[in-house]
């Protein structure tokens, strides 16, 4: 006998109870929706298979994310630190020490500023600056989670309140979110739409491949009040959107081809790695050891011989900003950071294992040759 009961995450579940003499077994399995909520029409058999795969990954706590974004996220969202960029023709360009590039085209924002060149430049700096910071990084990672759960097309609709709840902003005594957090999230979304992000990736035989594109390619928005006289910049600047329909740029969401078919082996990470922290304010927050090491490896890559960097334990601890005086604890923290960089595809390997405890003990870091699904074209088709 089968009865509907409860929920599995956000997915309806079917519970099957099987009774035999002396044995009672309950099996809970996710039920894949049969109708596309965006169109109201039934999914094709191929799309149903994709949705089934998504539910299987979700049951394991895994989320599909663009591998180039995941490997570059710490660099992309590193704060500007008073950088003002360089004006090249009609754009403000930040060629950053961490090898990423941020570009704001004046043509995209000139309607947002008065007819004043200096004001236009300052607005471009403000917009690019919104891309940086730990809270914007957590916002962007959460957008990938929402895109995963909505079918891995890169398009989904979400309320601003839901985004604020997910980012762990607290509601006031009236049960609503205050204006400043609403403004921050709205402005960050707008910045992710207007700021082009460029990355280069070292491929096989020393070749370099790269691209420049905004993380978001489009945002539709709805407000609770009439705002036809306001510009989009004013609407997002004031935090007025109540809900948004977001499209992650396909160049930053390489999980399907132009025909909508899923890549054979999407890049999966633990959902826990994309979960926002409980911190309410990130002002002055120090980078994690993993972030500091990722920046160090990015800066050192041009000088690595055969992709190898040999460094003492003490030097690596300094670059990782690990200051724990307990030698064993510091080594554990360093090993965890190296393991995470290996899982992200930034490091191919490191040795020795376990890491040396002596201050002058040598550690060899082997940089990854290329990021997954970037150096090669993705394989399209059913999963083997």
C-alpha cells in the first residue's frame, strides 16, 4: 500500500510501507515532478531523466556548479582594496593582481548617472566594488544552488525575502527584513549583472583560454509598489524589488548545451560548501586559509616549473595566514585548506602526507593543469 507523506527537502516524497511476518520496511523516494512549472506543460522524457538525475544528486547532498566559477570564486569576489581601475576607451577595467579582470562598460551605465564623466567613473567603481566581498560571494553561490534545484537551466525565480533568509539576515520584531539588507542584496544583484568578469585558464601544452562575461545575463523584477517613473538603478539601489527572475550567464553555467541537453558529468560539490554562514556582517573579515592559499597559488603559477612549487612549512603557513601556535592544530588547518583546493581542481596534488611538523620541512605543491570542463568541450549525452 502506498501513501503520500511528508516532504524530502523541498520535493514531494512517496512512502511505501512493506509488511511481511516479522518485518516492516519503509522506503522513502523522491517523486520527480512531471510538469514544467514555467510552461505548465509535461516534461519531455529526456528532461524527466535530467530531473531524476538532479534529485539523485540532491539526495546525496550534491549541487552542480560551473567548475570555472567555483575554482575562481575567491579571486572574483576579492575586495577591490581602494583600486580605481584604468579607463580604456569607454570602459573602466580592473586588471587585478590575482589574474582576474573586472570590466564595467560606460555604455551600460551612462543612463544611470548625470552627464558628468567623473560621476560616471565613480559609479563604475561602486558597481565593480559590489562584486567583491564575502557576502556577495555567498549570494552568488546560493544562486547556483537555486539554479540547481530549479532544473539546472540557470533560470529561476526567487523572492528577495527568501534570499535574505538564506543569507542568514535576521528579520525584525515585525517579521520583515530591514531596508539596508534589502538594498545590499538588490545592489549586489545589479552589480553581478553589469560587471563583466574575465578569467584566464592555463590549458594543455601551456596554452591559455579565457572569456569575459557578467555572471548574470538578465534579471526580471517585480516591485510591490508602482515604480514606473524610476530607473532600474534607482529601483535596485533603493532595494525595491520583491521578487526577481534570474538568468545565470550561460558562459558561467556550462551545464547544458545550446539544445538544453545536460553535460555527461556535471561538476558536483557538497551543498554544505555553498551554504552561507551565520555572520551578519563581513566588514573587516579576514580571508580564510583556503582563500589566502588560492590567491598565493594564482600569483605563483607563472613562476612554477612543471607546475610545481616547493616551499617550507613555515612559509606556506604564512601565505595561508595561519597563526595558531599549536603546531599540530596549525598543520591540520593547513592540510584541510590544501585538501579543499585539491577538491576544487586548483591543486593536482601535494606531498608529503602527512605534512611535516618541522618549520623548514619542505612541501611540494603540484598545480592543476587545467580546470575541468573548460580545457575540453563538455561531453553531451546520458550519464554512463
